[in-house]
C-alpha cells in the first residue's frame, strides 16, 4: 500500500455527542434524531462503550438513516392513505407522502425535519390530535382537516424506551369507507 494523501483536522470523536452519551450512560444508547449533512432526512446513532476492565477501550457506533423506512411504509399503505414514522416531539422520521415536498425544502443542519416544516394542513391537524390523545398503546382515532374527516391508527414503533417513536396511518374517511357506503346503497 502506498499513502496517497494525508489530511489533518481537529476532529476528535471524543467531543461528539454520541461519544459523550455512551460514556455518560456506560451502556448502549440511542441518540436523539439529527439531520444528516447532505439531505433533509433524519438519522439516529446507536452507541455503545466498550470497557476492558474498568478502562474505556472504545466507543462503537452505528448510524441509521431512518428515512429509509419510507419505502417500507409506502409498500404497506393502501391507496389514498398516508403513513408516517415520527418521534413524540414532532420530528418526522419517515413520510413517503411528503418526499417531493421534503426534497424542495432548504437544507438544514441545526435540527431534524419537523412536521410543521412541510406546512401540510393534514399533518398539522394530525399532530394536534396526536398530542391531544397521546397514548402508549395502539390507538384508533379521527380528526378533521381540509373539510375532510380522517381516520387514524397510531402505534408505538418500538418497546425500547430510548425510541419514543410512533407509526401512524391516516386515511380520508370517505376513501376508507367508500366500499361500505357503496354496499349500503
């Protein structure tokens, strides 16, 4: 092997938040969601300190592009339905319905993508309803947006308390119940 180039920097992983989190907890932990550098999409890091005896030997991290879940959610939604993965603070982790709108937003590096960044009245109404009726279990509910009633199903995405994430499916009531109304007629 022949060295092609060498770059010097003041980068020190020990100063990074994921490193500090692992050392402070002395156990495996999830970081809070954060924006990836070149996209609007949100990521998280799983971090774990490795000790040899009582001495810290290393911190191992794995980064996850949470938005990759969008394709999974999209495959599992019915036509006319919106699926989303979100954090309890309103961070959008995966939202296939908003992909075009997200791509047009200016890049941000100061915080992860939030639902209100999209200025979507349906999402705004959903998060108002979600905050009003927060639950730790599967929840079925409804809300009004844009002169239409939406049915929603919300469930925790994980049992891990370090991941306060939820999966929600939103469907216009008229679309969801169309077949029932047709049968009734």
